[in-house]
C-alpha cells in the first residue's frame, strides 16, 4: 500500500517567493503572469485558523475545485492553466509535499468582494433574518423557518477580511460603489448562475448546496474570471438531502461539523484556536472525502 504524505499545515518553498498566506492557501510567485496556489490542510472556523490540520483536506479541496472549474467554463472563465508543476524549481521533498494540492494559475486583479449566494436560510443569514427580517438589506417574507429554502437564491456579498478578522456583509449598493455598477452586476449575475448550475448537479447526487461563496478577478482586458476555489466544503454548506429537515440546522459535509463542536467549548472565537480531538479530526476528514465522492460521482437520482 502506498504511504500517504503527512498532513500539511504550512509550506515554505525555497525556490519560489511567497506572496500571501491565507486561511487555507499559500500563494507563491512564478512570474509576472503566473503564480502557484498550494491548498494546505489548515482549517479555519469563525475566521480563526485552527492549530490542527485535517489530513488530506487540501487534496480534496483541490480536486473538487478543479472539477467545478472544468464543469463551469460555459458560464465563466477561470484562472487554471495547463502548466505542469514539473517545470518549477522544487526539490524532491517539496514535490511530494505538493502532490495533488497545488495548481499553477494566472495572476489576475482580485476583486475585493466575496460573492456569497444563499439558497436556504441558515448561518449568519438566519441570524440576520431573525433580527431584521432581511439579509444584507434584502427583505424576505415573514414567517420563514431555519434552513428553509428561499423562493429564489439571493446574492449577499461581503468584504474580504484579513486572516483573523471577520468578513462583513454588505449591500449590493455598497458593492456597486466599491466595484462600479457594471462589474458588480456581472459578479452578482455570474455568481447566481454558477450557484443554480451547481445546485442542479449536486441535487442529482443527493446533496443540497445551502449557500456558497465565490471569488472573482479581472484579466488584463477587464474580463471577469473565477479564481481561488469553487463550491468546496470550505466555501459552501453541503447538506445530505436524505436528512434535510426545515426548522433545524441539518448535518453537513462541510466544516460546520467543526463549528458545531467548537460552539460547545468555552472559547471566545479569537486566536489562538483550540486543539481538536482526534475523533473530530477523523470525522471531519471523512466528511470531506464523502463530499468529493458524491459530487464527482454519478447521479443517484
């Protein structure tokens, strides 16, 4: 049996210059037009990076993202290139470290807004609705229940926070002021189209995508491009259709499982994050693997 490499919490590649360390991804410069994105096994919850990696989470996220990037090219272009890792100045040990978790992508101008789409009333959206009857200024009907499907998906953008800070929900009007009306409209319409397409695919495989977030960039010609990750357990809430019930927070394939555990602790949701028990780590890794198998497998209905 082939021995799997150990979990990767952080990287330090000697032949490349690191541009950025995110909550999950390490980004390195290759040249003026390309960069390397390494998806580690780090897990963030409540915008805090936890000290324990989830084994092989990075490979799962990379495979899921690449699956969606290839499947949604008819909706929007993405940042993937066909350049192989073999051309990079990496040592043998670094190549083992990066196996199936690193991609070479185009360097683009990132849009400083997260494109969040919600199809169900859950998470911060549910909390906002309980307080105000609205999400990001979008008024919703009265009397909706937790986890209820919305009549139509809604676009609820957020500003992108630095590591350790919290994202802030903003209105579409605020987004238009930040990006310009034309780009804001493109981002909204493209995010909604991606969400609807992905929901149909996932539904046939027994998964409900409750909500998700996308990130976009602009190429030198000003064309919108999908970047970062797409429709993964880190950027989305995936619910098993067979256990979905209105009125409760359904069990999920994503890191909500870890969030639920952390909510039982006496922790102020500030760094440093608490250590995770072995059982929570193993169950979380299994949920990520199941999400990959379902999403990329054959339709079940």
